[in-house]
């Protein structure tokens, strides 16, 4: 079986922020009788034990939310204990934690450093940008707490990257956002566009359209490519990997959906965190094996990405995108649901950067001959 990773929601939708563009808060409708859901020890141990029995070259646990740190540090101490209990000597185990940073303190960073967690910190830019859509439950600014978390990570050698959501707040401010990150020595960056529908099925006010996203990527690239202190930007790394003939490692642009299983707090399993809905549920890990659940995922879900339109199949950029993310294809306000809502934006970006990536790949290949 091809190796896969786990995306785990230990507290489901529960979170100490109320970000206006958050799609996962809607998952509360799937679990309406739980105000503060949390994975119990029995489910946690079975998940870890069964997954480590797969004996993959690397066993990767991705902890997400909601806000996973709401589960508490003792919960993650149990995670490490169970991984040590059920792992074999020499087995490679990795943990990734996506956090808003609000609860991070010295005790947390010492733990994260000791057990080599890779951390993703959600930060949309300077204070005026970040506070536009990312606020506390009471509507207060949290930017300073996020920056304090970043400082703690840096001082305590916790490996982390920045996850920046591109919204109406920063879509026209690529230079300001990039320079802000570099000024604070944030050198590993990931940018994802906000795309959600409002109650009428139209694009929500904070979302960015395809032309805006394409322009943002081009603007960001033009700034980045001239920067002698270049940050590592995930989408650029992925495109370069393609030109080098390597896997892109970015599920949005891969030929098939990434090899993930999403685990909810009660053991329910879904194909992806964008598809935590009753109709996409694969089963429950307390009742079925990971092999059975992965087989269901491949049969039910994998084909969606492979169903490409004639426009996609005849597109010169097909191998850079493969129709994009499924959730962006089925977006209610998408005028062409047979391909990604961001189709035109990606085309603009691919065309704008093609020569540079091609030449850069040729130089790298020549160097390694």
C-alpha cells in the first residue's frame, strides 16, 4: 500500500478564535451535541497503534483544528508516550502541528523542541491585515499573541513555517506582506487563498477571485525572484520540483489527491478536511482498519480529481495543475465546475513564471550532472 499521512482533529471544530474565513467551524453541524469535543485516550491509542503497524518509511501525524492546542499539553504528552510505546526501534515518526499561536508559552515550546514537532503558525501579515479577519471569540485583536508565539519559537529553536491566508485584506499587498515576513526572519512561507461561499451560494466578501489570486502570485514571484534573501515559498518550491521532474508535494497541484486520511475526534474518518460531511464519511477507525478505510478513500474519492474536462486535457499547463483542488471545482459560485475556480489565475501565474522555472531547473540539472 502506498504510504499515507494522518490529518488529525483532536478537538474537531473547537477553537479559541473566530476567524471570519474559517470553513471548519461548519463541522459543528456534524457533531451538534458536543460543545467542546476532544479525542479520548482509547481512540487516540488505537489510532496511533494501528497507524504505526502499517510500517511506512515515515509515519506522519498532522495535528490540526479547530485549534489543536486547545486539547492541552498533557494530551500531546500522551501522543508522544503512545508513539514511543507502539513504535519500533528505528521507525521514523514525525509530528506536525498547525496552530494559531494563542496558547503557546515556554512550556509548549520546550515540548515542541524536545520532540521535534514541525509547527505551522497562522499569520496573515502585519497587525492591520491579520486583525481584519482573525480575532478572538470576543472580537479582540490577537496579533501580538501570535507574534509572541513566533518569538518563542525562534528563541527556542522550534522549526516552524508561516501559513498566510490570502483574503481581501492582503490580496493587493504582496510586497508589504512578504517584506513583513522577512523583516521578522520568517523564511518558510505558505500562501493559500480564501474561498468560501455566503449563505446565498455566492463568493463570500473576504474571498479572492481568480484574477486577483493570479495577480497576487505574479506580484509575489516578481518580488521574491529579485530578493537576495529569498524565503522558501511552498508553491514556488512545488512548481520548481515539477520542472525538475520530481513530485510537487503540494496536493492542490498534484495529479491525484494527496494521500491523507482525516481523523475526527471520535475516530470518524474522512478523505480531507474540506470534505468533512456525512456523504463523504469513510467509516470509523474503532470499527475498521486503516487499510479498509484507505481502500474506500481510493475507490470513492480518488477518481474525482482524475475526472478532467476536455479543456483541462487540452491545456498546456495540465501537468502543473491537473484541474486544481476538488473543493475549488465544486465551489458553488464557480462558473466552470469542471475545473478549479482559480483556473485563469493559475494560467496567468504559470505563463508569467514559465521561463524562469524552466531555466532554473536546467541550471540545477546541469550542476548535478
